[in-house]
C-alpha cells in the first residue's frame, strides 16, 4: 500500500505534521479536515485513536466515508463573497 493519499502527489513527509496535541481537557488528534477528535486521557491513547481512525478510513465502505466527510467538512460560509 502506498503512503500517498488518493489524488495527492505530495509526499507524506511533506504534508503531515504532528496531529496529536494536548489542550485543557485532554489529548486530541486532528482529522485531515482539521477537526479535533477526543479527548483522550493520554497521548498514547490519542495516538491509538488516530491509528484506529485511519484504519477505519482505509476499510470503510464508500457510503460511510461520504457521510463522514460530510460531517467533518465545514459548511461554506453563506456570507462569503467567493465565486
């Protein structure tokens, strides 16, 4: 299996940063969409949560991935003037 994401030609080492962080309330990881997931009691648990999340993404049926992507993607700003 390749470490490249589908449709992404950027090497993994160039695009991935530390996705696990600590804030008040516990440890979290961020999704590709930038959503924090957690809290976890320890950094190790957050790392395991991230691994579990990635495994789910790799194995989930396409309809489940579509629902998850919709839930994690921020809505477009209705007041935006972007065209």
